[in-house]
C-alpha cells in the first residue's frame, strides 16, 4: 500500500475551445426566433411557440454533448512524485515567507 501514487488533475480548456460551440448555440437561438416571428403572423401563434420549443429541445442535448465531451477531452491526470511535491511545497512556503517579510518592511 506504500507505493500508491498521487495524481494532479489539470484542466486545459480555454475559451477558444468552446467559442465555436457558443456561436452555434447563438445561431440556433436566432433561427428559432426567426421561425417564431415568421409563424407569429400566421393565424395560430401557438405554432410559433411550439416551433421555438421544438428547436430548442431537440438541439440542446447535442450541444450539451459537444460541450461535455470537449470538457472531458481537456482534463488531464498527471502522476505527482511525492519527493518533488514536497520540495515544491517547501520552496513555495519559503517564497511566501520571504514575500511577507518584504511586505512587512
């Protein structure tokens, strides 16, 4: 049980990775609103609301799937060496103490 490793989770997702998905979602919204406005002038405006609801309900699962898979593809698990982590912790602690001393002056 002593040879268990620690892992660090790192998310590399950036705004550019989901930018196109946001653009697609906005296009879907505007298309559904345009269809609703086109049908609103008809004799039955209930069809306009049904069209918006149908477009949004049918498109949302696909857009959520695309976003979640993009997110999961950008999560990395890296093995952490216990000795290197301890050295990094002491270095960070020493740097923090030094900065706090400089700030106190």
